[in-house]
C-alpha cells in the first residue's frame, strides 16, 4: 500500500466528496469526514493498516467547480501540508451546462477546466509524496447521452494530467460502468450524480485500488 507511516491524505472536491462533513470549517477541519466515499476510505485504511496512523481530511465543498477550488486552494490544501492529495472535481463544471443552460456564467468549459486543474496540480505536485486524480462521472450508461459524452471528455483531461504529473489515475466512470451493466442508475443515485452508499462504495473501492490497498491484510 502506497501511503506510509503517519501520512496525511487530503481529499478535495465538490458535494460528492463533501457528503455532510463537519461544519463550520473551524470546528470540522480535522473532525467528522462526512458520510460518503471519504469516510469509507478512512475506515478501511484504519481497519487494515491501524499501525500506520493515517489521517484522512475531507475538504470537499458542495456546489464547487474548479474555479472554487482555485479560490480556496491555499487554505484548504497548501496550508494543510498533505503528504497525499486526492482531487475529484468537474461534475458542477459540466452539470451547469445542462441544468442551467442560460446561465453561462456558471459554465466551466473544457479549456478552462483543463487550464485551472493543471495549474493546481502543477503548483502542488512538488510538495506531495503522492497524488490521486479522479474523474468526474455521470451515472448514465448511454455514452451518446450529451451530458455523459461531455463527462467522458473531461475525464480524458484528468487522465492526461495524471500521466503528465505522475499521479495515480482513478477512472470513476469506468468503475461505475461495471455496476451499471447490471442495475438501473437510480439504484445508485436518484439524480445520477449524488451516489447512495452503494455508489460511494464504488468510489472508495476505485480509490483504494489506485493506492494498492490490500483487502486481505490482517484477515
């Protein structure tokens, strides 16, 4: 497993990461870490690697896009001095293009998305032991669906940056596609964006696979 002794893992993103983490920031910075995939990652790391003392910090904020991450990067990432960093952002950048098509000021098109995400990665990568980049996803099995098609395009940007900056790449869409081959999307997320616990388990498993987690350890 790639995370070492006393590693601090910061996981940042939007509502999918946030998932009701502790508020306000002053109280919850290192407190409750939400009810989603971040909490599952934390629990499974503790269960299998208790001697490592790994600290997981949830810095997801509901409604965020890559612009919002840029605005809070200093306080919510750099000031925390993580050893490992996980980034999953892009859902709102894309979703607003479809659910609020007339409000173009809220749309983050792919060129801006790539530029801003790369700037954050380039700025932070030298300070990290490890970086995990996770794609955005849409729980729609039809690849020709407009929002799904756009989500896949943004996912390829994440893949390109992961390769360029020696990051662990998590294709969350591919992980969900395996499940969607057997069950209806609403079984995982009523709006095809915000997963239930089963959906968060898919995300947690994909993340843990990327950091070479051993499920059999200690059993």
